[in-house]
């Protein structure tokens, strides 16, 4: 007997949710069309789209979904019943937050339970919980609305860094998918008009919602622009004009910031540890009609023949500032990852400074919201490095983003910043950037 329509999509979603939450595997890898989860790759494109929608929604709301399920259980789920939890979470996400008929979500969840030997004895419980969730939807939504939608461990870190109100606002902000921002080679006003967007304070463009794929937009094939979140475009802009200067992008792939450095006039060397990632970078630069020297090397041992005038170190980080587009991040990372990555960033920054000419400028940046990976790293390096100084960024140079400049003159964007007019998505990635100058 053939499976019920939609059952395999729900089964794939539950398997991938387990991989993300229990085994800490990144969602992008599971949803890769060539190398991703086999259950996902076996689906047609419409079912794949449904799986992506279910997973993104579930991960964005998971603490609230867990609270909703817990509130309807007479006793907690048995120890080790993770597969059952994922079936319930996938069903609850559809009932509470997606435009899926309740009876369909319930029926398919019960069928999932019946087909899994681990869950078969709980099929009646799945039916009862999800049916009740559908009947009491409005009341449940009201009750769980008080639960922060980010994991408690990370909300606590945000609260320590920014205060409770801002922490909760950041947490709520991840429920809105990120807007699509473009960095243009030139004429942002003209491209904003052609693409039905608005010009941002960063000089990029934010698009209104549209149907279709990015490559179908005017200007893509001729390389007039590339997709880049507004916050990610800021670090390179802190260099100003690079004409006649040698510049290095030390963690370069996929190449958006490399392209910016080239357009700023620099003779650019793009370094990345992965040759595969550099191939993607070169492909992106080819589309844009731009050229850079590319080197596959470990930054910690990289020694150029000549020091650079300008260096961008957009360091590997926990990526907690990108949860609007990557809602799995906070489920695949933990406090120990933040500590480990901060130690790596410090090591990379100390080495990168040795590659800079006296008088040269280094911009250190990353897309973490946690000051341990940003402000604390720079403060630690400056505390015992006499030949380097911080160059304060002036708030007056960034109209529309003045609140992103810290008292020390560093950039700290939050997802709650950059309010936009109706019809245009607000917010931007959480990002940190500081400008450092080598004195000798």
C-alpha cells in the first residue's frame, strides 16, 4: 500500500530535525541537493520546499513548541523518546505556525508514529496531543508567547551582554526571515529603482518581497551586484579608498568581501584554508568580472613575501548573528563552541597583525552576537600589544546606523536595528567590527 501523500516529507523533516538538535549537524548540509540527507534527496522539489518550510519554522519556534507540548502532557515524555519528540514537534509546528490543515498534520504524525517501531505504542498519545493542540490553538499560542524563541542558554548570554529587554527583542527578531540585500558595483539608486528596492544606509539595496529566483533578476548575469547582508557589507567599507594599496582578505570565501575590496581599488590577495571554497570564490568573482590573487593556505602559518597595507580578518565564529537565515545555529552550537572559537579568533588576529605594514589598517569582524567573540577578543589583544591601536569609528559617518557604533568606536549591529518602511523587511545580521592600526 503506497504511503499517504506528504508522509515522506514529514518523515524526512523529523529525521533532519533529529540530526540538527541531537547530533548538532548543520541544516544547510542536510538540505544539500547533492550530498544532503537521503530522505530529503529522495523527495520531489515541492516536497523539498515543504520540508524546508517545516524545519525553518520548527527551529525558529522550538522553545515555544516544546513548551506547548509539555503543557499538554500529563507527564514528561519517557527518557530516550527523542524520535517521538521530533514527530510531535514537526506536527505542532504545522498546526501552530504553518498554513497546513490541522487534520492533515495530525493524521500524518499519527501515521509516522505507527510506522516507527520506537513510536508505535505512542500513536494514540500523538493523536490526542496534536488534536488538542488544534482545538486550543489560540489559547496555547497566547501562553507560549511569553517563552523566548531562542534557547535559554543563549538568551542568558544576550541578557548579560545587552540587558533583558534587548535580549528578548533580539530573540523575537529571529522569527522574521532575513530580507534580501544586494551590494552593487555602482549606481545604487538606479538599481534600487530597477529592482523595486530601497537604498540602505550601508549603500547597498534591500529588495521588497518578490517571486522567482535571484539569478532571474536583472543585473545578475552581467555581474552588476551580489547578495550580501547589509551588516556583512560594513567591514570593508571601514577601509575607505584602497587605491594603490595591497589588501588581503584572510578568510575570504565565498568572496563577497573580496569583491568589495577589489572595487575599493585594492590589489587583493584572497586567502582561504579550503581549495573547494576558493573555487567557489573564483566562480563568484568571474561572474562579477573581478580578479584577485587566490591562495589556499592555513592562516596561522601564512607568511607573505611582502606585508600588506590593509587586511580584512572576517574570522570564523559561531554565526549567532545570522539566526534569521540560519535558525539551526543555536541548536548546533553551545557555550563551549563560543569559547573555542574566541580562542581561535584571538590566535588568528595576533598572527594577522604581523602581516601588516607599519601604518597599515586591519579590520577584524565576525557575525557573532556574543561579545566574547568580538569586543573581548580585541580588548585582549590590545591589552598586551603595544604596536597596535584601535581607530575609533565615528557615528556621524554612518547616518541611519549611529546606534550601531559603540562608545569605544566599534561596530556592533543587532538584528533589531535598521527599521525599514512597510513592505521592506527590517533588521540585519548581528555583526561586530573594529578597526586596528599597526604603529610599528
